[in-house]
């Protein structure tokens, strides 16, 4: 057999997932000067880019410019995209092991954490994940519905996802009209009667998970006032003594300045509450009508940090919707190791671990599936580079079992035998152009296809028209 990772016999890699971490892994592999690689990237959706398409808020278009980097990666002759191919449904890990020397799981975190409080299953209780997927036209969430005829809502958690959800609820819909927001979401937001959004942080202003830019954007909305009780903006002694990070200091200063502004005169209010944990969702006729919160005091967590502890003081906020935005978690994939407790793929520096806690040869993980749901898009670059370093070390150490089958023709043939209608990168570029054309007709950046069947039939129709 030819030596592996040479032009005659490239190192064959399957990357599962086409979000930022998958593309950064592909980029790092394709950049390697001393070896030849062939990268096949798979996604369960016909469209690439993961959370850049389905997560980043429509009014944050600049963030989506990272796609230009991913397009350069995809232009490499050593890169192929197989969209609409789901691991565990259309192909199995065993198929990948037959065709690829190394597998990289870049599957992100597709589910969310729950609060575990009574009433969480009442109608009107939603995950932020569902709302974000809905307004972004993600096929999994297009059928969700949110009763925006209510006047008050609670968003639980104060990370950047909570900021996105709050902004979309509070922003004037005209500000979203030219973006790539799903049309049905824009129509629903135009009918919205939401006036008050309670943003509930379980700890204080010094421990907020949002970035300074994100909270400042909420505080600068034309359509809503950010309102903070001056008493809740004050730091307790413990938090004040631990306040060191420049970002945390910025956040505290900002919150205290906003608290001094008072109520303001805008029709909508975003009421940011600190040291408040939901303890029960209350309802009538199966629907959320209020959320009961408990005030917290902040105490040492014994590890140099601060944790919230219920103070036994309760308050009831009348709300008709609750969005929990308390973090994402992964979901298991058949045949792939999974740590149920942590909600991610167990690994040692990106090498996937088996049941005996030993690395599984040729299996790697990057991004949120590796480290959990933290960091900004760019954080994934260094993370993927680190995993790729381990992959190349394993190659150099001869720790790989070369795959017997060449995926170049065999993999497309396998998918065709199984009647999987896979979508190539040129197919995606066609869909991309169609979405932009659809958008241009109504003055939007793009009008996404939100249903897989529509994407596939649009591609068939486009193919029929191509001479
Ligand atoms: P996150 O940053 O981890 O924030 C989670 C929030 O939920 C925290 O405020 C956390 O409070 C709170 N929380 C957790 N469990 C809770 C409970 N049981 N009860 C009440 N509150 C609870 O997560 P995220 O907002 O989902 O964001 C995920 C990652 O994506 C982050 O790294 C974020 O920066 C990134 N992101 C960035 C952008 C952007 O740059 N524009 C947009 C979206 C997401 P504690 O701090 O007390 O745990």
C-alpha cells in the first residue's frame, strides 16, 4: 500500500458537521504543507455553516462574514461537502471507518439545558434554542409557534443567547425587515404585543455572562428602555472583592450607569433583574401565566468564585411566555461516545475516549461537542487547531489504522445505493444564489429555504433549467 498522507494516498478525513469548528478543522488540515489530505465534510442539513446560519441573530450580519473564510476552505480541490447526510441515519460510524483514516466530530450542541422547576412543561415555556432556530428559519424549528399576543415575557439566564432573544423581542421589526430573518417570524414579530421583557440573572452584575457589547446594544435600543433597579446594580462585598476581569468591570459600570437613568419613556421595557432565580412556572388551563422567582444572596463557591443561594424571599412576575436560555447541551449520536452528564463527547484534548476511557483510534472531536457550549465563533479556531495537532501527532506516531476503501468514488456510490440525495458544495452555492434572489424581491439580504424538501426541489428545478 502507498505511504499514507502522500499525493498518491492522501490522508482521508471525514468531518461531521459544517459549523465553525468543522470548517476551522478543515482549514487547519488543508493548510498542512508536508502532507496531502482529502477532507469530506458531512452535514445533516443541505446547508452548511451550522450556528452561523441557524444561530447568529439576523441583526448581527457582520458576524456572518466569517463565511468568507469557510468558502475559501470549501474552494480547495481537496475538499468535498456532503449535505443532507445524517450520521446515524444515512451513514454509520462503521461506514466512515471503512472509508476514512480519521473522523472529526464537529456536531456542536443541538439541545438545551432545562431548569428542572415545577411547571416547566406548561405551554408557553420554551427553550431559547427553539426561538432562535425559529426566527433563523432552521428546518427543525420552523413549525414552532410562540404566543406573542402576551404583554410580558421572562428570559431566564443572562448570557449572549439571552441578549439575542431579548433584542429580537424588543427591537422594532422594521430594523429586522432587510435581514435574513425568516419571513414568518418577521410577520409574527410585527403582530407582537410584548411590552415587558424580564431578563433574569441568578447572580449579580459582576458575574453576568453577557459580553459588554451585547448588553450595551440592549441599552441602546430605540424601541425599548433597559431598566435596572439601582439597589440590584450595587455589588455585594464578596463580588466587589473579587472583581478583577476588565470585561466584568465594564459590565458593572454600565449596569450602574443604566440603573441611574431610571424608567425612560419608550413603550417597551427590558427589566434586567439580578440575583433572581425562577423556582416555579405558574399557569392556568395548562398555559404559563406567571413565574415565581426567589431572591438570591451571593456566597463563595469554595473555588474562588461566587454562587447563588436562595434567600427565601419570593416574588411573582406575571408573564405569558418563558424562554430558558441557560446553556446548550449535546445529544448522543448512534455509535459515537457520549458523556450524558456533561452533554458532550468524552475526550482527552480532542481524542475521543471509549468506555474504558482510552482514546478510540482515528476519532476526534472539536468545538462545543468537545468542550461544551462556551466561547465566541473565533474561539473555535484555536480549539480545532489543537485537535488537528493531535491528529497529526497520531499520524506521525503510526497510531492510525488506514481505511481500506477509497472514499473518492466509493462514498458517493454508497450514498446513491442508499438513495440518499446528498447536496454538494456547488449545489449549496446554487441554493445560496436562489435565497439571495428570493430576498432581493422583498428588499432582504436573503429569504432562506426553511424546509429540506423545498431546498431539494429548488435544486431539482434549477438543474432542469441548466442547459
Ligand atoms: P452562557 O454564556 O453560558 O450563559 C448561560 C446563562 O444561563 C448564565 O447567565 C447562567 O448563569 C445562566 N444559568 C445557567 N443555569 C441556570 C439556572 N439553573 N438558573 C438560572 N440561570 C442559569 O450560555 P449562552 O448564552 O447559551 O451562550 C453560549 C455561548 O455562545 C457563549 O459563549 C456566548 O458568548 C456565545 N454566544 C455569543 C454571541 C455573540 O457574540 N453575539 C451570541 C450568542 C451566543 P451563571 O453565570 O450563574 O451560571
